[in-house]
C-alpha cells in the first residue's frame, strides 16, 4: 500500500472552478477518488449553483453500499437538493450528503448534481467520499473480497 499524500488545493481565479482529489485517509475515505466542479452559476431563472460530482471506488478489499459526500466551499452555502440526502452542514461551508450506492471493488459512481445557494464567487475547495466498507449483499460468498 502506498503512503497517503494530502492533496494541495490552490485558489486561482484564472482556472476552472473544480476539485479533483483523493478522498483522504480516515473516516472511510481512503478508497474513493472524487471530482466536484461547478457547472452552472446563478442566472436569471435559476438562482442556484450546480456542482457536478463523480466518485471512483478503487480497492481490492471490499464493496460499499453507503457513502457520505463531504463538500467544502469557500463560503457558507444553503443546500437545495441532490441525488442523496443531506446529513449535515446546511448554512455552513461544509455539506455532508449521504448516498446508498452499491459500489463494486472498482467502480465509477455518478453522484450527479448538488444544488446550493450562496453568495457571488462560490468555489469548491474540497471533496471527499467516505465509505462504509460494507456489503451485506455479497458477504459470505466465495471470492468476495471483503
């Protein structure tokens, strides 16, 4: 197993607003890589930001049936909706959204769009997907990794 290296996030207004980072060690986040980027800013008729999020599960030890997306921003946001369920952080600079996707050992998850309201200049500063390391659907089967 390789050593974890914490991703470095630099603010630069000349670059696209997005985050691509390994999910990070601890709290069940060492097996997902996450991309999160703003695809739409507030416009007339849609006063929300749209953040598109994808996860990549890559492990040899387990499947997953539950995830928690942790999105960090440069300012407080108000959660509007997503394909998951808000589990914390509304009105703060960090949202926690629960999902219940089945992920095989190596699997792409299209988490879809997260909609939030915030002031002008919102940026995604961090994204990680915490894993529950559990799959009751396959436990006990021959050749199941975990």
